[in-house]
C-alpha cells in the first residue's frame, strides 16, 4: 500500500516521497511505474460503483447550476434559491451521498426532488444582493 501511495504522491511531494522510497526500495520513486488500476483498487478496498455514479450525477447537477449562472451573467459564487432535481428513483437515492458537497459547491439553499424517467435539473437563482425580489 505504501508503494502505491508514494507513487501517487510523488509529483506533489517529490522530496518527501523520494526519501521514504529510499528507505526500502532501490532507485527513484520518480522512475517507478505508475500504479495500475488493480493496485489502486486493492488499496482502496475495491471498486465503488455507487461512488462513481454519485460523482457523475453531481457533475451533471453542478454543470446545470454553472450553466444557469453563466447564462444569467452571474458569478459562480451566486447563491441558488432553489434547485429541482427530477430523476429516476435510483438516481435520487444518490443525493444524500453528495448533498453536502452540492450545497457547498453550488451555493444551494433549497433542493427539491421529483421522480421522473430522465435527469433534469431546474435552477432558480437568488436575486442579486440589493435587488428586491419580485412577487410571484
């Protein structure tokens, strides 16, 4: 496991990883082969299909949020008053895994969900500061 971590961290911590590598391995960590997928999965405890699906869903949701902010010419740190995620039930079951990160990344205040056949994201931005909100 240490060998895998050292090879992964070597580009970011070159001196520390080289020193630790030298304690028990010949040559340089920087000349060692990159860890294989199998080596990484063995250290990580195996594949995480749910995690991969959650990552994909969060990317699609945040993509929709960023697109709306861009279309409205608003900064990325603009708050979102309401986010509606319409998706199949198995996709909605992933939301608790990613909700905290979604809220922090997208500045989301309210998240509502509805079961539908395909993923669709509706974004309602909060009014810019200093601009009164229109009655609905």
